[in-house]
């Protein structure tokens, strides 16, 4: 029965993450296309889209992504071809495996943990945690796109599970070190979180670690250190500049300057004014504000993420309302427990996870940047849920407990059904726009309908439009890499992203601003947003791509039709 239950949980997780993954979330982001094309390029040439052999960092559009997801995609692209399904299915599968890894981790973590309120309940804790993760709206949404932010939700629980097994069988500790090391190349946030989690893990189990075979321990340490050194080296290849651009220190000096000047004008010495108002004070203020967001009711239960990239639905908390009592139950459990070592470990994991998000600037409430906390918060919820259930069994009659449990499960299902409705049956327009619905479809239309020699002008407002062309047309990587030699101008001009260049080209495709007056030619096609064209453009629009609500997303315009009409 127990094995059947675990299989059912894994099956549910798989269905929720793979059902019509081609369609939902609507759209296809440039990051997804870039990971797919890098995988395609590495498969065919052993080089990424910028011509670097088996890179440890992907320059992409100038954002310098960790490369692990591209390498994971390579077998999928080889099997299914370069398409949307090949990019998304591996992440959906990894998201499913994250549920299994969480089950194994929780079961091993609380095994033989005596003299505490939940002694002997490690199996039901594991089943509860994995079930909550399986139906987690946060994790489901993050698992259904080609989103590298989801990788740590598998790798961290798996690495911890292998670490715990390695305390009994030291050879397995080597596998744990390898998985922890891989996680350093999964997502930006994981680079900060992974070493800290490992340190807390070693501290929590130090009395077992110090008994290990020194040779096995040294090999494990060497493996992780090697990964860490390689990761640190990527900061010299552009990744460090990207971190600096988005850090809380960016622009902090300029923000502090007016306040400092005001104090000086009031008679305070420059040194004292600098002590009161400086970039570090501004950065600390930003960090505290950012960090607190991820433990707020607004993020957890009310509004959730601030933006719909990474397949998220703004306006929906990342947790369900029925999980709120579980948090209260965890607090009670923590206060009642005399042995808090394992609880401190989970809390440390939870508290560490938002640090990378808090260190960066942006709109805030970035569910993707705090994704490493997803498994930890499910464990917290499971501990609270089982603790509450254990308590109620002591104070209520069995029949009353059965009724109350049935009603609570029914209420929980209602919240879950609401999520399914919002995500699959009635996806909000904001999600389609944020995921750039129409961009890939326009590129695929051009592949089928535009001449290979006819000039095509694509608006830079479509966000990194070149990658959609490369992806849809399966552009020969060797030829693409030759084009990128010219694109390096964006770095020389001090720009952050490639599409900030005024104009750049890929074969007969040019990426620039739309200018109708200078494009009055029979030979050119224009591709852009509706607001980039005159309101009376209708007769020249040869193809329109729509958002799910039938609002126009992209026009393909043939200015030559007007020239033809004037000459006939």
C-alpha cells in the first residue's frame, strides 16, 4: 500500500508537469529558445552559440547563464529535434524527480530520530512533503517551462539525501559532492545557496562526519572544491560583470549622494555625512527590504510573484491558503521539540534561500530567484501538518477526526482546482504577454513562408528576436557562430544585452527598429508589435499573431503591397 501511495504521488506530479507542456505556459521565452539552441549548437559543433567549446558559462544575450540546463537538453534535442517540447519536457521530468528526491531526503533525514514529538513518523512525513511538492503551484509552474531555476529543487534534496546515505556508506558521499558541485552550474541563486547549505549540513552532522574514512572524505571535498573553483573562474568570463550590474550595490552611491549633500549643507562634516549615508547603508537597506518580501503574506499567500516570466501567475500566492495552518503547526512543533538540530537545518535552508534574490535589484517578489526554498518550505509544511494531525488525534474522538480530515481535504482540493483552472483553463493574458506569446510562432511562419533571400526586418522590441529565428529555422550553428563575431560590438559599446545594439543581422534577417518610411520597398518584410505601425496599416498586414484572448501580438507587414497598389 505504501509503495502504491508513493507511486501515485510521483504519477500525479508527472501528469501535472507534463500535460500539454507544449501549450502551457503560453508563449516561449528567449531564455528557453537560447538554452535549446545552445544545446543544438553544442551537439553539432561542440561549441555554444558564441563559438566557445563546451563552455562553463553561456553568454547567451549578455546575461551569462550557468550551462547545466543546456547540457541536460542535449539528449532531448538529439531525440526530439530542436523544438518547444524538447526544451520543456526535460524540466518537467526533473520536476517530477524532485518530488521523489524530496521523499527520499525527508525519509532519511528523520529516520531513527528518537525522543521528539514525531518520532517514528518519518514515512508519513516523507509522503506528506512529497505530496505537497507534487501539487505545489509554485513548483508546477516552474517545472513546465525550460526554466533553469527549477534544477536546484531536484539537485539540493538529492545531494542532501546522498550525503545522509554517505554517512553510513562513505563511497556515496562522493556522489553527494558531485551533485552539490553540479548544482553550482544550475542557476545563479544556487551558487550562493549551495555552499551555505553544505556548511550547515556538515555542522548538523559533524559528529558523524568526523568519524568518516579520511580518504573518502578528502576525495569528496576535492570533488566539490574542483566544481567551486571552476564556478568561481566563470566570474572572470563575464558572469561577474552581470552580477555587479544587478546587485544591490548598483547605483547605491548615486542614491546616497543627495542625502549626504543635504547633511553637509546643514553643517555636518563630510566624513560624518559619509558615515550616515553611504552606498553600503543603501545596499543594506535594499537587502533587508528585498529579503523580507519572501516571507511576507503578500508573497506567500496573496499576490505571489511580481512578474509572469518563468511561467508564473501574478496575483496568486506561491502557497495555498489551506497550508497556512501548517506553518502555525510547525512553529508549535519547534517550540515543543527538545531536539531541534534537524529543525534548525531545515530553517537554515529556508532562511538562506532568499539571500541571492535579496542581493539583486528588480521588481522584487521574484519567485524564480528564491526557488531554492521550494523543497525546504514543503518540508516545513509537512512537519506542521503531521504535527497538527498528531495533536488532534490526542484531543479529539476518532470519528470527529475522520470528519474533520475529510472536510479539510475537500477544502484543499477546492484551492487546488482553482489553481488548475487559472493555469490551464483560463490562463491570464499577463502570462501570455510576459512569456512573449507569438514570437516563436512568427519565426516559424517566416521559416515556411518567407524567401531565404528576401530581406526581413524584425523589431528589437520583440526581445532578442534573433534567437527565435535561429531556433525556428534550425540555423546552422557554424554559420551562426560566424555572425556572432560581429555581434560582440555590444560589449565594446558598453551595452548589457545584445538586442541593445542599434542594428545587427543574421543572414537575410536584420534586427532593428521599425521605420515604415525608410522601408517602402517591394522586397522587404517587417515584423513587429502592433503599436510600432501606423493605425491604418491594416491593408499591408499579411499575417497577425494573437494572444490567447485574440488581442493582436505581432504583425507581419509587406510594405511592397502599398508600392504595388500605387503603380497599378
